[in-house]
C-alpha cells in the first residue's frame, strides 16, 4: 500500500503566516510528519510526500549558476524524510529525477518523459527511447 500526501507544507504555509508563527508552524509540521511515520511503521505503508520549493537569493559564485531552490519546511522536512528526490524539467518533454539524500541509494539522476501511456524512457539525442536508469 502507498499513502501519498501532495504538497505537505502547503496547508501549513496558509494556516501559519509570518515569522512570528514560524516556530508554531514547524512544530505542527513535525507532529504531522511523525504521524505519517507512525502510519508507515505500524501498517507497512510506503508514504510519499510532495513538497514545494522556494528560490534562495544567492550571492557570489552561486548567483551565476541560475536560480537556486530549497525545500519549504526547512530541516523538519529533511530530517523526517528517508529518501529525498528532486524533480526538474529537462529539454522538451523530458524530466530529471535526482536522488540527493538517501540511506540506501547513491546520489544520481535519471531522465524520463511523460507520455500518453504514463512514464516512459526519455528519448536520447537521436530521438529513440532507450533505458536511461540512474547515473
């Protein structure tokens, strides 16, 4: 079984606004994430949460690398997650999934596309679809 929570921090961002409520928001988010962990542990359910990202104004060398993003929810989200994936748009219809924090998977990226039948291998430079796997 799988439990999917879309935009886990979205409701917390609307219920708690401003810096004055930041600590309360983070505590409520932490309680919510602990409940999800308990469901996963007690019922053997895989829990997948999606999250928002926000831009971070960078100075110095990072400013020349294009827009930088970080997950909303800060350390509460990162500490509650076992494996974190970052999805981004590639060229055309391609998408890129990067594993960047996991106790059981090496850091790497995989390209894929979303077609009429669902997720498909991303086309290579010649336009044919081949297995791209994580690299």
